[in-house]
C-alpha cells in the first residue's frame, strides 16, 4: 500500500519556505509572492472554467476551456521556474519562451476575430464565466507587476516570463468579452456621465 503523504509538514511554521534545491527563504520573499500570485491566478481561471462548464447557451465553450486548461498548466510551469534557482534547473525543465507568447497571441487573434470592435472602455462583469475571467485578468496584471519588480532585483528571472504574463492578461480580457458575447450578454460600457441612482425614499 503506498505511503500517504502528509499535507502538513510544520516546516513553514516559522514563516519560511523552501525553494527547489532546499534553500529556505521568507514567505514574503519576492519569488514566493510572485509564484503565489500565479497560483491565485490559476485558481481564478479554475473558477471561470467551473462557470463555463455549467453555462447554457455558450457556443464553442469547449474551445475556450481547452485554452484555459492549457493556461493553467502553463502557470504551473512558470511557478516551478520561479521556485527553482537557475543553478538548480534540470535538463528538459519546462521554461518560459517565445513559443508560449506566440500561442497566446494566436489565442487572442482567434477570439478577437469573433468580436465587435471595441471603441470605449467596458466594465468588468457579464456572465459568471465572463466576470470570473475579468477578475482573473486583474490578478494577472498584479502578477505582471510583481514579476517586473522581481526581475529588477534578480536579473536571472526570464524576460520571457513577463512577456507571457503580459499576453495572458490580454488573452483573459478578450476571452471575457468572447464568452459574454457567446452568452448573449451585452457589455456594460463606462460612462463619464454616470450618476448615482435616484433617492428611493
């Protein structure tokens, strides 16, 4: 019978955690903050996928779900790269590169071709899946900011990682618009003349 792996290790009780290779760093270290945010992003995408799976009337949802599934795997690889100091990387390790950037650009072009041109700002929301993707986009932008800060301190962080996360934020925006359009839900447009509701008394 296989040995059950214990969920809790107690090794992080003092506020430190381990990088690949055994080095201990504080849990508020830039690498930990950044790949923790990528994990948060993957969870947000998981929520979008759950909504997408139960949505009715969303044409071609399986195509979008396939892109989102690939994206979650990509985020796992990026997190592993950040958790592994350069000297601890191994042959064949999945690393950020231009292939992933081009794949995301292809996804953006594919979804954008189905959309009406955007000539104003829109407000996040729409269908549950669309709103979740808009939220994921904001988490992605935060991850990008953290990556930029981290790379300024640790130049070994790949520039390709930043490019991937930048393209992913664009993809999430287009996917949110796409799923809302496929759900038949009009986008809420920003209005400079917006006023609070009238007093209901």
